[in-house]
């Protein structure tokens, strides 16, 4: 595990509990010199989603986080889940291990999920040398879990560099597997209760990340807060229990290689069945408290975040969504923001659960029909339309 002052920097950051604090730059601290950004995403994720492979896309994105956490032996890793990818900040002492974990994840995603994972390791010093910064804050989602928030433009710049083919990580040799212990995808999609599950991305416009953009974020968060539990897509007492055999199959691929999967799949299936019955009947299993776990599952979910812009997947009614969209349209017209959103009927949850007995399990939320990937596509489409209207080269429009 990394020693002081490596990971202690992140652990020592003050926690903020009101989510509107993501717009307050006072909550953020610059990453120390020498740190690196591990960046990854799925190539043509929208194509895979169109084929109905949204579980695989989300599992691939979460596998990056799982591989880094386990490969670096570091639970308090500052990261953000992006639906079809992820970003994490890594101290210099762990950069070599991070490279190995990313290389192994690339191979696993290709061999087991049939997707292409693009990955890069970008020095924070290069981010700053190119006029951007990388600042991080810690949002306390619950008693047992906090999530990193990033600002400064560095995350967007690093992602653009990766997509341009720079800082690339080469895949590990065939058959190499990352340590994906705790990664699971056992829950069925969570159906909207208030109207629709809406994935929203709002990033700074031409006027930058100034007071106007920060005020916009505060307004959007306040509008969403008017919905029950701020639009949280996961019910307070946890999602309705269902058996997901597709999730069991994907998890089996994470746990064991092909030659040893014959016994692994039935074990995970039986374990899932037992847990399903516990949830359905409200029965505790020894020290495993079903009701507490279900409540923690909801409160530990990352349904909203800040990663050089606001990202939310919320369960929201039509009238409130209209007010949010009107505010975004107004801000976009004024050059304050660029945005994209995507509506769907349900949300998808991918999990990292090192132990069901501990309360620090993490649950990543995305829309079940494309979510953030489709919202980003819609944002990019709006940029192309604006570029055409202005007679500019649409190819210069960069996806956030």
C-alpha cells in the first residue's frame, strides 16, 4: 500500500456532505506534483449499447476501478465512474502498478466482454504544462463511503489526449487477468418511479468554469433536490430483488478464467439465489443484516458526481425535468454551459463489494439504455450543429 504522503493526501482531504458543494472551489485541493491520471473508456460504446450490451459496457468501465483498487491494494483511491469508462488519480509510487492493472484490464475486457478498452496514464505535470489543473474533493455519500470529485479541466484534457492516441497503455499478453475481486453486476435494471431515468452531463461553455457556471450547477442541483430524495434512482430500502442470470454470467467471467468457470458459475448462481431469497423474505443470514445492507446499498450509490462538469442519473418527473432542461437551454445560449441528456425507463447498477459484511461497498449508477454515453453523444451532436451554424470545422468539436 502507498505510504505517506502518497495516499494520505487524499485521505486527509476534508469531507463535504451537501452535494451542492461540488460547485464550490473551496472544497477542492490540487493533486500533488508527481501524480498520474489513469484514464480509460470503451471504443464505440454507443454501438455496443445499441446492440443491447449495456451491462457489459458498464461492467467494463467498473472493471477499471476494480483492477486499480485491487492491483494497487488501495481502497481509498480517488476515482470517478463514467458509465463506459473511468478516471482515477494515482500517486507516483503506484504508477507502475497502475500501468500493469490497466494493461490487464484491456486484455480481460477484450477476451471476456468482446469490447475494446482504450486506456492511458497521463502525468499531472503534463496537464498543468498545457494550461489546465487537476483538483480533487471528497463528497461524503454515506457513513461508510465517499467519492472523489474532480475540477480544473485536467480530466477532460487527459481524456482528449487518450482519444488522440497519446499516453496509450498496451494490452497485456493474452490470458492475463486483472484482480477483479468484489466486482459484481447482480441487480436487474431499476425501473423509474417518478417518470423517467435521465442521465445529464453539463460542462463549462465558452465562458469557462466561473461564477455563472457554478451558479448554474447550484440551480440544477436545487431543482433535482425538489424531487423525492433528490431524484435518487435507487429506492431508500434498496432495489426490488430479482435474479439476474446475465449479471451472474458476467461476474463469473470476472472471477475465473474459462477453464475454471464450470464450478464458479454455479457457485455464484447459488450465492445469488440465497441472497435473493434473503432480500425477498427479509431473512438475515448470520451476521448479514439484509435491511441494513439494502439501506447502505442505496446511500452508497454514486448517482451524481462532478468530473470537470456535473453528471447525474436521476429519477425525475416530467415537470421538474422540463424546468431543468429550460435552465440548461438558457445557460447554453448564454455560453455558460454545454450539455447533453438522455432519457430511459430504468437505471443500471454495477457494484464493488469486497465483503457484504462491511459497509463500504460501492454501487455505480448509470442509465440502463445508454446513460452517460448517450448523453455525451447528444452533447457532441449539439456541438457539431453549433459548429455548422457558425461555419466552423465540426471536427474540432471535442467530446467532454
